[in-house]
C-alpha cells in the first residue's frame, strides 16, 4: 500500500488503496467545477394544502458561491422572519454549485417567490407537516472536475484498483463500480488547521484546559499570517494566565476564540471547570462537533489499521459487526441502517458475506461512544488497540452536557458507480449521506489536501 500525505496521516488516514501515481491537479478552480445535488428523501404535499396542518414551505434551491448558513440568514432577512424558521437537510460548501432542500416555517410562498438573491435559484415544491431536519436526504450526486492535472494516464489503473477493492473486479461498461474506505475527509477536522479532533480528544479525556488551548492557540503554518501570529502570542501569554492581553491580540473575525478568551477573563481562575465553561460558550452544535471529530479520528485509525492488516472491506470476517441496508433507499445509493446490527460468528461468516456481496448488509466499525459494541476477534482487537494507544475507554464518552455521546457504527466501505470524462477529467458519482467526495478523489489525485479543499 502507498502511504498517505502527512496531513492525512495526522487525521488517521494512513494509506491509499491504489499504488498507482496520482493525476495531480486542483479542485474548485471555479464553482462550476464542483457540482453537488442532493438525492432527496423528503416528499411535499401540494402548495395549496392547509397551512395549519402543513405550515412549512419546501424549497429546492440551487446556490452558487453561497454557504448554506449564510443563505438561510439572507433568505430570512429578506422575508423579515427569524433565522430559526429556516431549515435544511445537509450543509454544503460555498465554493461549489449546490442543489439542496430547505423548509421555511409559516412563510408566504408569494413572498418567497419574490425574493431575489444573486447566485440563488429558488423553486417552491409544496408544503410539509414538519421542518426538514439535518440528515433528511439519502445522499448526494457529484460532478467534479479536476483542473490542470499533471497527467491522466493512470486513471484507468486507479479505477481498476478501486474496482477490486470494492469487490467488483469484473464490472465494465460506461460506469465502473468502485469502492474506497469510508474515511472521514480532511474537512471534517479543519482544512487549514486540522485540530477539531484534538480538541475533541481533550474533551473526552476531560483535559479541559488542553482542549481550550488547542483551539485558541496552537498556530498552524497553513493559516493566514495575522491569525498565526495571534495564536503564537496567545501561547506566549498562556502560562502566566494573561487572558486580557490574549483577548486583545485576537482578531475580531475569530469569534469563537474571542468568546472563549472573554469567558476566561471573566472567570479569572485556574479551576479546570472554568476551561470547560469557556468551551460551553460555543454553540451546542460546535460542542458536539468536537466530540464527533474525535470519534471520526478513531474511526479513521481503525480503518487504517484494518487496511494495514490486510482485512477485507467488501466482506466480513469472523468477529465483524455488520449492519443491514435500509429497505427504502433510492435506486443507486447504498444506505446502511446502523440501528440493525449483527455480530458475525464463525458459523455465519458465509451467510453474512452473501448479504454484503448483494448489497443487503455492510461491514462496519465503531464510532466509539459509551454504548458502542466492538464485536469479537481481530476486528475487536483493532478497536481496543486504537483506543489504548489514544489512552481512551468507551466510558470516557460519558460527559456533561452536549459533549456526551453513546456512539454508533459506520460502514467501512463506500461504493459507487463512477464515470470519468474530459481532458480536465470530470468525475460523476453518487455517495450516501455522510460520505466524502474527497475520499474518492484523493485516490485519483494523490495531492496535497489543500488541493482537495
């Protein structure tokens, strides 16, 4: 196996599946080079349905150069309503052309139709009885162009390697069925400064001061200069607890860092609970994100160790935990149902392999929490060894407030039909929700993660 880029190894991604040289190039030269369309799983009623029973207006919106949160804020401002009345199923990247669903509670459809926001095309689909929630989608379709590749001759051999890895060596035709480890991509951890999981590990260990310092200080060479200098100054002031001076050196655009330092100024003590209090000034979703990133890092480490040991991803071995497929998944998208799991015993290995081969089940690994099972045998050994190396136990995820997590499981393999075309190659494929397009593209590009951002 070929070793991954050092920045990827820092987030637990140790290898590439394919040994072939990458094509290089860059992503997102323009928004049109990165197109994402949600595979919808949310059905509306007609627009003339009773607003009392169906108070939410469902929209399909195509955005160019819009962050999802920023669009929701702009739309609510134009409508003169609270931002809390706008919801969506999945957060999308600003540097892309994205098509996704939104709901707006108790809004006038005519007023929505009259909103004119540059770079936003709004289609009103109907009404719904509840708001759309995060995860109310089956997946995403992608059309992604790699600009300025160094060469494209290895695309065929990389595709063959990924076909074999996904258990589909004999496929052919216009689309190829390929598979890659279902790693969490670099953006999960911070594209310029991959520390989200490190903050999360500090939280899980209840090392509250280390968690705050990692987020507020800890400069990275990949950040802009004034940000880097501010974080370096914070590090110099830290041991003497000069919180006010640290606050004054922090740029105003680093709002979360400022909020945490302000709370340290107010508390003005060395009590570990004061550092936890500083973390809790952040929005609840960000608090959860830190712990989720720690779980994602552990998952990546487990997958990397599975690769290193040569265990298959496209079929189970004795001791694996499989989950079954969602029966109502849209055609062309494999959706694991991680609430329906089963430990694979020696006696049932062949049966479980048939289920996985036919797309009825998936091999999984833990997103570790207080209630996560590890299975048996070598798969369980891997999970235990990774946790031991990180000085973690499942019980460590029994935490106060938003930091607590019971854990779940995640498929170790993601497969998709892939079509590649063009001189600057365009990769067309679909992935289930929660999987990362860059995890597939990294195999072809083998580039610095900055070029994948």
